[in-house]
C-alpha cells in the first residue's frame, strides 16, 4: 500500500543535540511538507519542497533544516538552535497540483 | 495571511445525532479546502477535499460544503457514532498549495 512513513514514532533529545526525523513516501508525490503541532495550536508549517533539490522555509523554520536529495525522502533535522523543540511533528506529501495532502503518523519529540 | 477559525472548539453529542462543524477563513483566494480527522496521538486522515470550483463533496455520512466568496465551509456528520469521536481540522489550500490549519473541533459522541 502507498503511504507516508515517519520514524521514529517517539524521539528523545538531550539539550544541545541535533536529531533527525525521517519521512519517506512511496506515493510518487512531488511535494513534501513538515508541520509542527503543539497543544492548543493549529499545525504550523516548518519547511516544504516542491521538487527534488529545492525547498523553502515555512512560517517557523528557525532552528530546523531539511534536505531533498530523493523524491521519496524529506528528512527534518532539529538543531540545537531550536529552543523549544518538544512537539508533535507531521510530514505530508501532495501529488499533482490541487490534489489533497496525505499525512504520516507523526513523530513525538521530547527534550530530556 | 490566511487565518482559519473553527467553531465550536469542542462539541459533545449523544449517539445518533446529526451535527455541523464550522470553518471560516479570511482569504478567499484558495485552490481547495480539505477536512481532516485526527485521533489522539495520531496523524491526520483526509476526509474530504473540495476544489474551489465545487460547492460540496460527500463521502458516506459526511458532507462538506464550501462557500468560497464568504470564506466558509461546513462539515455535516449524519447519524453520529462513538467512532466519530476525534478532532476535526479544516485546511484551505492557497499559495504554493500550502495548507493553513484551524485549531480544530474536538468531537465527543456519547453512546
């Protein structure tokens, strides 16, 4: 079955560490997105990519980095510069223009 | 900047009732609008996608309408069931096909 796989499901980070969240899709979608979800707030866009080797900052990109070396993969790195990284992170993809989004099951990141 | 408001923030109904969830958005220049369902600790599941040229979409007991000019969408759930309990999110899609999300409506269906 086609879909989006996020791993790990739970991730713990120590202060000062960089961590990378994985997002893989086998839907042959061109566009991929990373959102952050905090309690009581809507999802906020971190980064998005519409084509391989190209990506743009979203509303809250500070302290995060991404790469898009393959169409199927869009990993997100949470750097030590992100002061409040504890959140639920969701990856999504979209196919042809004006088609709907498909979301992964999320990664919950906790700073310990 | 697009702003999305969902009313009510929470709703509790007895099983079998029909209900309506409301979504309003400030920028009517959208390509489409998507309704999602989110269970606690899980990702988002797409329920319905309405293109800007459409007025409504139906899937089973769900019906979503879109009034683009007034910046409103509604999600109608018929004959609600306890399994419908979840948070429902609406998200209009605009520039670069980015979605903007509301904070959601948390629905509880009481058996």
